């Protein structure tokens, strides 16, 4: 790839069509706008179109089609599956509008809206959306990948709340999809990943009537890691769907984090079982507003830019605990192989709605293992040790880079993958949107 600048006449053409900014490789600002959130991603698009309006997105896609170029899409730059080399990179981060319809409990968001834009406004109306562990994540990208958050066992994934999607197709047409209009495209987008079928420029979401929850983290010393994980494994069995939790092992300790959606005294009684078992060295479980649930995982999320991966799990065997504790333990010879290793308890509404969902395979297991940080080789080595115990399923939001591409198919059943490929073939037969998930027509 030569990554050369396009001819001036091409740039002039695009600049005439786009009200926002257009950057070629030699322009000041190109390096800023081509950058992804993960600093390890080094992509070199032919041109970057920073949209100020939906019409700008339409113009950029039509420009790419006219010049036989691929199209990549970026908002916050999280979750890059393939670098946007020699493509038109459409950046939607300026489109951050949010509108709440309190009477119908819905939110309409633009392509670049982040959870920080939506949650405080929704909470003022007594509502919230199904956000994840970080509020600076884009609502659209997170939701299209499934969206597994702290309210998941009670209400499901963020993708389950989608009511309609506005899409700029690979042909440069702006269409609205929902259960009645282009229903196959709508089905594919709700968990089939972003940047594969076009540019999503707007989305209507159902909100839930929750403003406060009982949530936080208990931390124990690393010396108790094995005991804490085993106890957590037994403790979560049979828990009500109001409780979504995760156990996380780090070189410095082990923590039980999560969220109870319901009467706070009931949630406090559940966590008191841990306090009675062994006094934690840190404990910040408390009543929290729903727009600050990102603080639960704030510290460990800082490790994600150096890589994250996951595997579905049916049963947390002792052998699994052994592998995870060892992987997240520092040794006299060097650092731990991963920055942290965790297990999420899912099931509940996540599993209940899996049969019809495009990403049903990736949301069917009762547990999800996460490995974060370390090198790709280290994470692969840990996954190899876990291979006899995991199901082979992948949850798209929790994997990135090369592995996100290589393991995409394991998020879908064979039937759903074939159906997704049929949608891709009908909508994008030229594979112009080839920088998202590797769904080929």
C-alpha cells in the first residue's frame, strides 16, 4: 500500500460536497482524525471525512462509491476490527445529538453520541439506557456489537432495546429500518456489529425506568484469589436476574464487582454475605445513580487499549480458576501475563432473548471469561490453556484487533451467520464496507 494522497481534484470534489472537514494524508489534522482510541492501531486512510451532518455521511459514501473506494466508519474509535488503510474514513464523532421522549420511554441518538451525552439527560426523566462499563463509549457502536452492561441480567443487552435504525447504505441511500421496514437489515444490525452494512447515523432506543442501583466493588488481597473466585462461582448460582456481577483477578488483588437493580436493602443483604465471610480491604458498594455506573470498572478499563479477548463458559471448573489466577499473578521473573482476568455472570435476560438474536451464540453461555492486557501471545497462551473448558463462543464487544476479525464467526450460529451473509450480499455485494467485521457477501 502506498498510502499516497488522492489527486487534488478528488479532494476538491469531496470538499464541495461535505460541510464538515476533509483531511488528506499531507494535511494538518490528518493524524489526529485518523487515530483510533487504541494507540496500537495505525491506520492510513486515503481521506478522512469528518461529518457535521447526516448529509455529509451520505456525500462521503457516494464519493467512495464513485471512486471505487472502501468505506470505514469511526466515532470514538473503539473496537477497530481492521485498519482503514486506503479507505474513505467517515468520522461521525461530531454528531452527538440526543432526544428523550419521556412519555414513550425512548431516546433518539445520533451516530456520535456517547453514553455521557445520553445517561444524565435520561436520568433527569427517571430513565436510563443499558450502558456498559465506560461512559465515553459511543452508544451506536456499543449497541451494534451487542452491548453487555451492568443491568444485563435484568433487562438484556443494549441491542435488545433498539426500536429503529437510520442507515446510510453502501449505495449512499438513507433508509430507516425497524421491525416492519427492511426487517432483515434491522435484525442483522442489532448485534451483528458496526461498519459492515453501512453507516448508522441514528438510532431509537427503549429506556428503562431506573435511576439508582446498589453497586460497587469489594476488593480482597491476591492471596485470596482462588478462594474468592470459587466462592463467587458458587454464590452466583441461582441468583435473581436483578444481580449482575463479575469477579476480576489482578496482580494486586481480586474483586467482586457488580450491580443490584431492585430494593437496595435486598442487594445490601447479598453483599453482606461477602463482608461476613471475609472483611474486604476495600469496599465501595453503595447506592449509585445510573449515569455513574462506569466508576465500577474505571481502573481496570485503563488496560483495555493493549488488548482484550473473551470466551464463553458453561461451568466454572476448578481448572479454569487455576488458569486465571496464575495468568493474573506476577512472579519474581516478571509481570503477570495479563493485566487482569475476569469472569462475568450473564444468563438471565441475556440468554432468554438469545434464540432470535443475530448474535445468539455469543450470548447463550451463563459465564463469559475476559482477558485484558499483556501481549497478544500471552493472551493466546492463556486461551490455549482454557480451550478444554470453554464453549468456543465469542462476545463481539469484548474482543478487538486481529482476534476480532478471526473470531467473528464464533459469535453466530451457522444458520445466523448464513442469514447475515445473505443480508450483506444484498446490501453490499461489492464489499465496500470491509473494515468492520469480516462478514463477506
